[in-house]
């Protein structure tokens, strides 16, 4: 009985280690990432009590494009920038990719040239 408990604890610890290791990897497709972004934008829009039609008027992005973005995640970068600006989220875009960690030392060397 005692050995069985030890084995269970070891298996649990190994599972925790594996899950932590795997959580470092992104297991989503670009389409899934787009949908998550669209959902975040939709949630912000709703939280601010702004209709899709009103956001269209505020941003200059067509109502159909906003509707398609929120349901499929598909949108042009320019339209996304207009939406972000209308929702006062331009700083979020400005800061995108500004603090990307180096993958290896060769990136550091190449950037310093």
C-alpha cells in the first residue's frame, strides 16, 4: 500500500512537470488565435455598451466587416487598427511586439550590428 502511494505521488509530480513544460508551447492555429482576438475586442465593445453599428460609425469600418470579424476573426490590419483606435486601444497595438524575448544569442548579435 505504501509503495502504491509513492508511485501515485511520483506520477502526479511527473504529470505536473509535463503540463508545465507543455504550457510553454502554443497549441492553437492562426485561425484560433484570430478568433480569440476577435472575442476580446467584442467583449471590450460590449463592456463599453457600443453596438456593432455604432463601432462601424466610430471607426469607419463597415458594419459587415465588424460583424465578420467578430464571428470569424477575419479582418484587415488597417480595419483592426481603426477599430482599436475607435475603442481607445491604439496603445495596445503600439506595444505589440515591443518586448519580444530573444530566441538565442545569435539574435542578440544580429540586432547589435
